[in-house]
């Protein structure tokens, strides 16, 4: 009697579960943000302010719902870059190829979430500030972060030698991560920043707002980790295939 092939054979079942959990949590968060979370004031200005050539005042805006997606993907991009720096440091210390691969995959996931942050942020700015872009401190530092991450992959593609590529990429990944705490703290360090400060003791987030935000944040973490596991497995299989091809050619 032949053995029945398991439908998940060859796949990372944990990644599938993580992606499913993430999809459920983010969907629930999205629904709750509309049915239970109240509307709040727009860009946190206490009086009419000129932003990007447009006069902005505090008013209740439906576009605030973007916040429940925008903030979690931004935080997830920060966490992914933290692992880029950790794996890069581990490679520099131990010189093991697996850490360079993990750093590369973590940076790929970070780039995905950075792009989602930029897109959702653009819509939020347009609806709440009346402009598509303004050189506000948080936006500027995050834009620099995006350029650094893109530069990370340009650097990897420009160096042919695997060992040198891994060393340069590890160092560059650690340097890129330095911009993460700057992005996070700039709204606190620059009093003139019009970007709202969310994570503070007097944020004013009630239970009906905090619940969908936390569900979305956990859901994005699950999705990011699931994507990371899928991509890492795919890269490992690709490396094994290349090694087999080289063996056959020899």
C-alpha cells in the first residue's frame, strides 16, 4: 500500500500557519477599526498650521483608519531591520554563510514593509495634510532609510566575491539600522515635527482603538515572520540546487 503524500510536504507548515494567523488578525483589526474604533483628530496640530503650502486644521477624518495599517507595517519594518543588523553582526563574528543569508532575507522582508509604509503614509498625508509629500523630519528620515535598504541590495549585486559581498553587506546592514532609532525618536527630538507621536504615555488611545491596533501589529509580525520562513526555505533550496548543478558539471 502506497503512502499518501501529505499536502504540505515540501512546504514550511509553520510559515503557512503564521501567514494564516496573520491574515485573520489583520482582517479582524481592519473590521474593528471601522465598526468600533472612533474617529480622531487628524495630524496632531493644536491650531491651524501651514503644511506643505496647505492650511491644515484639526478635524475628524475617516482617513485616520489608515493609521491601523500604517503604524503596524512601519514597526514591522523596524523589527525586520533589527534582525538584519543582528544576523550581520553574527556573520562578522562567526563568518558563517547562513547568517549572511538570513540577513539578506530579513532585509528583503524589511523592504516589503517599508514600501507598504511609504504607500500608506502617502495616502495618509494626502487626506490629512492635503499634500502627497512634505519634508517633515519623520518622513525624511524614513525616506533615507528606504534608500539605505535599496542601497543594500545594490551593494550585494555589485560585489561578485561571496565572502567580500557578505562582509560589505553585513557592515552596511548594521549602518542602515542606525537610522531606525533616529526615525523612531525624531518626532520627540524635533519639537517642530508635525508627525503625530503615537507611542507615549498620554497617547489617548482608548480600548476600542488599542485593540485593533495591537491585533494588526501582531498580525503583521506573523505575516512578516511567515514570509521570512518561506523566503529563507526557498533560498536554501536554491543554493542546494546550484550545488548539485556544480557537482554534476564537475
